[in-house]
C-alpha cells in the first residue's frame, strides 16, 4: 500500500520540511474586509502581522474550502492508496470533521484523518513522524498507533499578551477574558478536552514563562529524550533567547523554534509565546 501524509497549514511546517518529507498541505484561510487569503500560500506570517496593524477589524478564519479538499484527495488518489491527514484540534476548528466526511466523497483512496487535539508544531511533529515511518515502510495501523503513543506525552502551554482576540473569536470564555484584562493577568493557557482553557492565572509574562519552564523541568527530570518547540507571535528574537536558555538547562531536550501563523495568530494575537513538548 502506498501511503501519503498530509496536514493543514496550521502545522506551520516549512516548505523545506514538507518537500524533504513529501508532506502534502491544505491551507486554512484568513478573511479580511478586503480579501481572503490562504495562509502559507497567499500570505506569510510576517505579511499577516503587518496587515493586521493596518486594519480596524480583527480578521476572521475559515477552514479549507471543501472543493479544494476533494480536488487534493482526487489528485492524491492517482498515486496513493491511502492518506494519513493530521489536523488542528477538532475543538477549535471543523477541519478535522471535514476531512472525515471527505473520505466518503472521493473514490480510490482511503482517508485516515487524525485529530492532533492541539495545533501548530504539535501537529507538525505528528505529520513528520508519520512521514518518516512511511519512508521506513510502516503500515497505516503502525503509524496511527505511534501517533497515539506520542499523544500520551504531547502537551502545549502558551501565553498571550491580550485575551481580547481569543474572546472575540469564541475560543475562550468571555468572563475569563474580561477578568484577565482587568487584573492585568497573563494566564498560562493549554488545551483541555480539545479546547483552549486557562491552566493557571499568573500576574506577569516573565513569571508565566518561568512557570512553563518549571513544567518542562518536571517532565525532563527523568533524563528521557524529548523534543520541544518554542512558538512565537512575531517575536523571533525572544523565542531564540528562550531556546538557548532551555537548550542549556535541559541537555536531554532537543529544542526548536516555530511560529504562530495567520490563522492561529488571529486568535492569540501578536506577542504570544508558547512551548510544547513530547517524549521521543
């Protein structure tokens, strides 16, 4: 059986990674008053942040167009028997459900949709692992089992400068957003039951980052090999500084840097910082 690996644009894999591992991508969209853009295709992260500053209204986001999903699957069906498709959490987007439904719309290829229950480089790691296993000749069942094993230790925490975007986009309870704004709280957020919820309320960003580092320290204490990724909302220098600190403090953890692209940044806002990890 010939297996393809696909993910959506919110994995924020680089073009080089997608090409090297033969990972296919379907884009989500950001919708401004004047135009709709497919992220990672029509608009880059840096272009998005610049455009947001010029707009009065917050952009909206949209899952992939069904017609383009079907078109992509039909294209894959010409060369593959099955596709493992990894997507952002079904609790914040309908993309996963759309891919599940698409399995019945295209003949000649079996679609195995996988709910990462997170987003960004977390789902990217699932796609990369699936692609590596495909190259090694693994079966669909073996790949899905391995991704479930990864999910047991995959976790992400993040901090936003302003809770307004999450509230307006419907990704965070309104009362929580108001309280955070009034008290100048920098809550540590995480995914619970596939949705974004507060983990702890902390007064300053510096203390919030320290708390996330402490949570990583707890997981890394046994010396097991781990992968971690710092995510940033247009703050590459801050992320690189933190990466250096973590690499020095945790020799058993391979630390990388990625970013919050247009769709996720619409909800988290500029200046957000995240840290995710899993045990290899």
